[in-house]
């Protein structure tokens, strides 16, 4: 019984040692695989298997000016044009590419910081791979410049589109007899047409026609009040200007909102109504509400005195609201 116990105990210890050795062996394989994977992954990044600092012959404490100085010296030394023999030129070309690559990495503060991080943490190879290609693929253009160019392009398109719409509106009015005859009458009264017979004789029919059309167009532009989408484009309508005066635009919008109307609606009012709005400062909300209440009271008083409204009220009192019924 004791012998059997000893044998079983020895077997258990042997199995435990074997299991422990297997765990250690597996761990060593994983570590070696990770190290090999890291070196394989980093081989295609930055300066490959070479140290960028060693390629330029500098240290990690070197300044930007020292990096540039080392690059210029090595670039002159290894430039392919400095070598005559074919083999020497080929070797110099390879070395020159290594120097140029190292300089590109170390001259930029951000890429240099990423490279230093890789040297300090070689085991994070996936992270290095991501950082390297993120920086290589990232656009080098300043975002502010992109935004400025975009706004400029949109502003230009906006202006020329508005100008084309205005041109089409003017050309349309020039073909409408009502507006065309009115423009001719105004031009005749103001003496805008060329009446000099000597100068007219020297001109062809096409030139005379073109000059008359230009006068008619000028009269229409001066007297037509085109609004909305076909209005004449102005500087204040351009996106750039709108963004600059945005605080003022928001303030003005609030004032129009207090009056419950837009600028175009205000322009359509009679002069007496405009004067009343300005005199009573109706862009101030409290004053507008008082004025609106007064208007409602005036409207009720007018309706109370209206014969039609009185008849309507009598009808509603006697007959009530009309109903529609369906008989089976």
C-alpha cells in the first residue's frame, strides 16, 4: 500500500514537471514568434532594418539643424551624379535613397516622434504599421486652406449663377412688349437714343440695332425692381461676405422675426406704414406686441360696424353652424 502510494506520488510529480516544461516551451515559442513578427513587420517601415539616426550619422538628441546639416553632407557624398563608374553609381544611388528616406522621417517632428516611439516599443508592431501608413497617406494640405478655397469656389459659383439668372430675367423683359415699349418711351423722353444723323449714317443697321438694344436694356435695369431669385447679384449676397457679417445677419433676423415679417414684405408696405413702423420702433418685441393688440382691437371694431358682419352674426345666431346630413 505504501509502495503504491509512493509510485503514484512520483508519477504525479513527473507529470507536473512535464506539464510545466510544456508551458515554458510554448511561451518561448510565442515570444520568438512575436519578436520575429515584429522585425518582419518593421522591416518595411521607416528605414527598414537600419537605424535612421545611424544612416545620417547622428544621435537621438540631435537638433533639426544638425539633421539638415548631416543630410546635406551625405547627399553631396552619395549623389549618383558624383560617381563615374557604373557599379559605384549604383551603390551610391542605393545609399542616397537610404539617406533621403532617413531625412524625410527625421526632419518632421511628428514622424520623428513616431519613429522614436517605435525604437522604444518594438513589440507594438501593429501600432507602428498603422502610424506609419496613416502619416504617409494623410493629406499634407492645411485644412484651413482647403476650407478657404472651398468657400471661395462656392462664392464664385453662387455669384455667377445669380448673374446668369439676372441676365435671363433682363433678356425676358426686353422681349415683353409691355416693358419694352415703356423702356422706349422713357429713353425717348430722356433723349437716350442717338439722334445724330451724321454718326447714324456711318453705322450699319446691325450697329444701330445693337446700340438701341443697349439703351433699352440700360433703362430696364435702372427702372425694373427685380427681386427674389432673379435679383441683381450684390457683394452682400456672396457666401464669404455672409460669413463675415454673420453676427449682424443673426441680429437682423431676430429683429425681422420680432415684427413677424421679412425684409421683402416690409419693402412692399406703403410709405405711411413704413413710417409708422419706424416711428413706433416695432422691431422691439414688446412694442410690436402692443401695436399688434391695437390692430386687433381696431379690426374687431371695424367688423362690429360692418353690415355684412352683422348679418353674418344674426344668421349664425338663428341657424347655427351649417351641417351636411345623409339620409338613408
